[in-house]
C-alpha cells in the first residue's frame, strides 16, 4: 500500500488517487510533506557523509588535506563532493575492514587497473597506516598474474618514486 492509498483510502492507482486528492487539500498537503521529508533528511545525511569523508582523509593523510581532492574542488566541485561523501564517507568510512587491509586492496585494484596515479595516493595512505614497503612490493608481484607485467612494472616504477620521495623527506 503506497502513501497516496493510505491518505485517500483508494487503491486503483496513482492517477485515480491523484484525482481524488484534488478534493482533499489537507491530504494533498500531507502527501507533499511526506514526499519532501526524505529530501530534507538527505541534506543532513549528505553533510554527515561529507564530514565522515573529510575525517577519513585527515586520518589517512596524517592530518593533511588531500591535494588531488582539493584541486578537484576548483574545477569539478560536484565530483569532489561525491568522492568525499560516497567514496570516502560511505565506503572508506565502513568499519568491516581495517585501514591496512582496505589500503592494500585499493593499491592492488588501482595497480591492476593501470591507475598508477591513484595507486600512488593509496600507497601513501597505506604507508601512513603502517603498511610496509615490502608489503606494497608484494602487491606488485601479485598483480602480475591477473593484470600482467606491463601494469606491474608501471606500478613498481610509481612505488619506487614514492618510496624515494618519502625517504628524502624523512631525512630533511
């Protein structure tokens, strides 16, 4: 039974229910309010999801904003907001996997897809949450089977650059 049927007592379809509502202004008002309520609740939910996403970035990135996401905000604000709310707030914000496992999975997926730029971002997060260089190297070895040597080699080159940069900044 839908909301319109509950309000009007009719059960012959929305068209008939809508026609009956024309003679019931209070029922029409209640129906509209009921239909709009989820939209009002969504704004709070979206804000909460974005806040969780922002917290996740700070957690994974040692308290720093994520440069790629911040750059995206300028040119592609909707994509940045969606990334923050959905990918980071909803997916990364889940507590089924621990941070290490989630980041290892992300590194493997991005490397296997040949997305070395995003793989590098997640490899950096992985190192921030305690994954070792050796564990990341093992991921590269593993992806040779499903993704092939060219993608594994590209991933190894990106990781080598990341390791070198992190070692250099640790010395400074």
